[in-house]
C-alpha cells in the first residue's frame, strides 16, 4: 500500500489528536519566595481525590546547587 504525502500527513494528524486525548494533563504553579520568606498557598481539593506534588527549587542565580527547603502541608484549618 503506497501512501502519498497528504495521506501520511492526515494519519499523523489523527495520531496526534488521539494521543492528546489519551495523555493526562497536568498543571503547575510557579512561586517566587525570598530566601528567608514563607509562602502560604491554598487550593480547594475535593473529597476522595489524591493529590501528588513535586517540588523543584531554582535559585535566582540559576546555579546548580541544591538549596535546602522545608515544606509543611496542612488542611484548611491547620491540621496536618
């Protein structure tokens, strides 16, 4: 079966659309925090929902050092 250029493009476009539906979406937030500061972030999370988080720290000077951070996650009324 020989395929011309437009048929190949259509198949690739269809594959791209299908793969976009199958791959789960994710979201991210970016916080700028002073080196000695604290940031409180809240998000409404529904019951029986699992939330996963990855934290990445990028220093202002963009060095490859790994700064020390501490994170406290708690509920809306302050319970851990």
